[in-house]
DNA sequence: ACAAAAGTGTTTGTGGTACACCCATGG
DNA sequence: CCATGGGTGTACCACAAACACTTTTGT
């Protein structure tokens, strides 16, 4: 969490605004605001580790605004849908929803001019897919490396840039994933059901962006009770080497495994 | 994160939903959803430490729904307002906005029937106020201890319960604050500009819900560079004792001071 | 002198990285 | 028997909690 990469959320705004003082009963929406209804969309940053790299699922917009740009999957919130429900429904059009091993709310963006065609709020989710599957995706969608300059490859004719504020949202998602990898068991959502430690360390490397020693990763995750041996092992490759033991995550739901590193309650409690 | 008290966000939803497959261009909001506009409100969980307890600012609803219940301050999002901008404006009606030392987005709730009078999404913020001030608040608002059973005191005629899903939101806010106290410098937002270590440890105790030894807190925060001595000290009280040194937070903006406790990048990088 | 509160020094323990070494297999 | 990759053992280190002890004040 929060750790590096731990999200700072919308903490970048500073004071400003006037002091209005009224008192007494006030119906839920009063004040200077013209009580308005706004369009609301739900987006998802779906990550998967592919070929050793953390990738995001994006689709290419076929019409303005941002025609030809890459955008996060998602769409308008239905009239009677919950937010999580909505993003699951919408992703079913892009990815088989059964493959989503984890989904959590990320942030909501409400900048009045984030959408050129009128006020639109967007609630973004972070979704994860295990590395071993290759879901069928529509022709206009593609997996993009989520590397630092999120998508825009300069001069290349192919990917012009990302639409709306979606690049920033991908950034939040990466930070969130990175943070949670260090104090929760989210790894389960990136890895296949069974894996060797060197495979797992490659997934971690891809998601964290830096080297992860398989040997230490093993001990850390074992000590925390995140993973366990299946008892089986895979035969060594053509080039020899000791056969690798297979592991699995003990839980397949998000758990916090490294609660307070500091300021923890006194021992006798 | 974190750690206990670290937020699990909306991770409690599991798969379900059908597999729809269409491809080709699709305008931002297509699919089964009837593209609708929904009311959107912005709420704030404003915490302050008062008399050694973590308290939330609540106001009492004067009319249905939830007449007589306690609710979070906030209201409808204005037509041309950003989310953060809106909550700042709305809080200006309850608390002098200059006193808010920290504000961050918490979560967005969109359960279709969270509001009996029609679909209403709510984006909640976490706001903090330093312990040394006592802002003027309207007659219908009050500071409530944010203790475990958030507000509802059984049998007492006074506070019946909390309106809507606000009790759950207060819970999220407490977990978030608690988590961030252990890996960021949020303490600055709860403490007055200058403080002694035993005062600060009382603030931490109130926010975390468990004892915090002043002696260790001092070392931890000094090592992390969060606080520094002002050079001054306060005279001891009537009962004697060594005069306490005054400290201040070195930064008054949120910073992550305890990035990755684990899985940190290899030393040479 | 004594009590009270603040502050320091020291011990102990834990959890994590780094690194050398041992193990099992294929050629 | 050697190269290759997996697995273990161990040294080291940073950080933090616990607690005894010292310092500085008021009465």
C-alpha cells in the first residue's frame, strides 16, 4: 500500500475555495451547485503478463473524439447496474470474464473537461488475468506493454497516443499493482494455478519492473504463507538442470499478508 | 500497507456474468446498458482527533430519507465542478476549508439502491483536520467518535444510526488512515504545527486504536525524516518533569516515507 | 529529597537481501 | 563429467519494540 508505488490518490489538490457558511437543514444537494446529472462510465485497466512484460488491454477508437487513439475498455454505466457489475459486463465483450482473477476499484475521475463531448465521470477498475491463458479478443483490441511511456511510440504510425486521461489511469493502476504485490497476495491473480519459482519470479519482475531473485521470493512467500508446494515437479529442459518444484498460491482471493511493518500494536495484544 | 488495516477496496466481488462477444467499432457506451445519466454526489469523511479520540464530522438529516439519522457532509456535484473541487466547496459550508490539512479520494459507491430516491453515485473523500483547532460548525453537525461501532448507540434516543451506506464509508476511511499512518507522513495532517512527542503519540494512539510508545515513535519518525526538532521546548507542568522538546513535521504534504518494505529493487539500482 | 515526565542507550528479535554452496538432471 | 538451472544454508544488515536507565524539572 499502500511502500513504493503506494498510491497517493488525489492528494495533489490543495486548498482554495471560499468559505460559505449557512446552517440549518439542507437537502442533500443544495449550495451553489446546479444539481445536475452526469454521464458515468466505467473503465478497466486489465493487466496480464505476456512474454515477460506487463501488458494492458486497449482498444482502438474508430470514431471521434480521439479517433485512432487507444482507449481503456469500458463504457456507460447501465441504469440499474452496480459499478463492479457494470465493468464485468463490459469486459465480457472483450475478455472472457471467467478469466478475470482479480478486480478492484481504482479511482474516479471527474475533471469537467476530461471528455470533449460533455461532462462524463469515469470510475476505473484494476483487473488482472493470469499469465497462462490467451483470451480471445476482438480485432480492434490489443495488448500493449504497460511500460513507462505507457503507449505512445513517437513517430511510429501505429499507436498515436492514448485517449482522454487513460494514460494517467494506467499509471495509477501500475502503482497500485506494484504496491499490492509487496503486502498482499495479489500474485495469485497474475500467475497460473501452478508454477515454478523461476516462472513466478519472472512475473514479479515484469510487474515490479526490477529484478526479483527467485530464491528470496520463495522464502518470502513461503514464510508469509502465500504459496505452498504442490508436491509435483516439472522435468528439466533440454539443457539439463534440476527439475523445478511446482507451487501454488494457497488462497485465490486478495489477502493482506504483510500488515503493518511498523507501528504495530504492542505484543500483548 | 499496509499491514493491517490496509484497504481491500472493492475486491469482494467475484466473477459472474455472461460472455458476450461482439467486435468491431463500438461507441463509448453501447451494449446492454441503457446509456443513462445519474445523479452524483460527493461526500467527505472528515476526521479530527478530539479529546484523545478519533472523531468524524456528521450532520443530522432533517428530512427523509433517513430523517434524523447522521450523514456524511457533502452533496450534489455541480455541473462544471471537479470532484475534489466540489467536496472542498461543500465542506466550506461545514468547516473552514483552510483547516483541511489533507484530502484524498477514497472510493466511489454505485449500488443501484443505495439511495431510496433514485440512482445516486457517491464519491467519498477522506479529509483531515489538525487537532489544535476547533472550527465553527453549524448547529446540525457534530463530531462523533469514529470508534468501532461507528455511531449507532443502541437504545440511546439521540443518534439512531447512520444514513445510507455512510457507516461503511467511515469504515473504509478509518482503515485507509490507519494504513497510511504507517507508511506515509500523514501524521502532519492530524497534528498541530508544533507538538511534543507525547502529544503526538496520543494522536497516533487515537487514530490507530492501540498504544504507541512515544519513545519509539520519536525514533521511527526521526529516522524516516518525517519530523525535526524546532529547538524550543515547553515548560513542564505543575507536577514537574523534564520539559518536552517541540517537534514539527518537515513536510506538510503527503509523502511516502516507507516505500517497499519488501521485494525492494536490488541494491545496485 | 522525591516524584514526574522526557529522553537515551542497549538488548533482542524479526524479516529481508546477498551470496556461496549443494543437488539433480541432460548431454 | 560438465554445464545448467533449482534449492539450501548462512552471513549480514536494517529496523523496530521493549525496557532499563539517565536527565531535567516542580514541589
